[in-house]
C-alpha cells in the first residue's frame, strides 16, 4: 500500500492527472469530514476541501515523505483556518430557514436524521446540533485537534505531524477541548454520550 501510494505521489508530482485523481479519491471523504466539523457548514467545507485539493496539487513537489495523509490534512486544516478568518471579517447571516411570513422555523425538516423512529430521530438531531454548536465555540486550534482525534480517529502522532507541534501540545489542546465540550454539553443532559458526561471524580480532579 505504501509503495503504491508513493508511486502515485511521484506520478502525480510528474503531472499524471490519473494518479492525482486517485490520491484525491482516497482522501477526499476524510478531508471533507474534517473540514465540515471545523467549518460547521457543508458549502464552506466543500470550498475548503476544494481549495486544499488545488493547493495539494501545487505543493506536491514540496512533499518530502512521511505520512501523506497527515501532510494533506495539514493543508485541509490550513484551508479551513483561512476560510474562518475570512468569515470573521464578513457579517454573519442566520442559516435557519424562514416561513413565508419571515418567522424562523425552530425544527426544520432538513436538520432531521432520516433514520427510522421519530423519537430517535429527534434525539439524534438534537445531539448532533448540540455537539456542533459546542464545537463551534472552541477556538480554531482546539477544535481542529478534537475533530481529528475524537471524530476522525487519528492518533496523537499523526495529529502532531498535521499541526506541526509536539505530541504534548496535541494532548494538552485535546484535554482542554474535551473539558470545554463537557462544560458546554451539560445542557444536553441525557442526550450526551458517556464520554461527555461529567462525574464527581472528574469534577474533583
């Protein structure tokens, strides 16, 4: 697998578009999922992923070995940071849909999980919304680390390579991010997964 990927990278760097497209297909879903959790918006995540793919193509000559996935995800997270900085300079607009009379729809159909069962659907939708809202409150660096470790399942070493910082920095940011998420998500109560529930031991540590 490593030999195959290294050959694809070499061919792509030499201008082979088929090899480049294969690399993109291998990592585009992961890239989009990371971007979506960081950006909290599908369109913005798609734009950031597209920018990252273009940037990756232009920077292939600078790739010097190691984990290609980590190298590419570093480009993805940087693209997200760039877009988030742009958003801070633009006025925000509500994403909530409105009725014909201009009233906000509190629980729009497009927020719902389409899995069977109304109660389960509502709980999943509420939990998803609560998690994303709390993720959005984290600063960019804490959010990115939490997304890559807790959502995408990357190990500390890989994330350290992605953010170009020591493993200790990854662990520190993740610990702070998890604590902030726990504090934020307490309002969701019984909807919370076990890892986000504060117990007496954690509160006394």
